[in-house]
């Protein structure tokens, strides 16, 4: 079971690459939101304007960025601790550094995907997710005050 954290971390890296490789991704997620609303809130789906849908889609996508990198950092820390045997502080540094590098590379990659753009704002949103994960890890670490 020592390999499980590293496998999950690797799977998350692949998942991020997959989502960042989707051409026209904003249109896809807007379609998902529209279908979700039609199924679970049909009255709202009928009244929502294009501008409101655009804002909802934007918030959904940016929340996905932060959440994805929150999870990547948690999984990275777990992998560096359990799979690679690093001590707490070193594992946390490596989890943060690799997540940040992945966020930067992800935005550069998106600049070459049709219908996508790479922006420093997305890296900052990713960094918020990473920071929250690091805060949680530090807070829950043995021997550290809550």
C-alpha cells in the first residue's frame, strides 16, 4: 500500500493535464451547467440570462482550479510522506513546489490549446488552493498546536 499515495498523486496530475487539454472547455462546462440546471432547477434554467450563465460558469471553473490544486497539494504531501518517506517539512515543501510548478506549466500548456488561454490569474487561484491545503496540513500535523 506504500505506492497508493504516489499513484493517486500521479492520477491527479494526469487528470489536471486531461482537463487543461480540452479545446473549447469553457463552452463545455457552460453546457454542463445548463443541463444541470435544466434537470434540477428547471424554473431557474428558464430564467437565467446568458450573462448570468457566463458568470456562473466563470465561478464554477475558477472554483475547480482552486479545488484541483488543493487536492493535488494534499495528495502530493501524502505521496512524499508515505510513498517516498520524507519528513513532514520536506514533504510539505516538495508538495507545494511541485504543485506550483504544475500550475505554471498548466497555464503555459493551455496557451497552446485551441479555445483556451493561459493566465497568471489562474496560477494565483491555484496558489490559493495550495495555500489552504498547506494550512490544513500544518494545522493537523502531529506535535503542532491546532
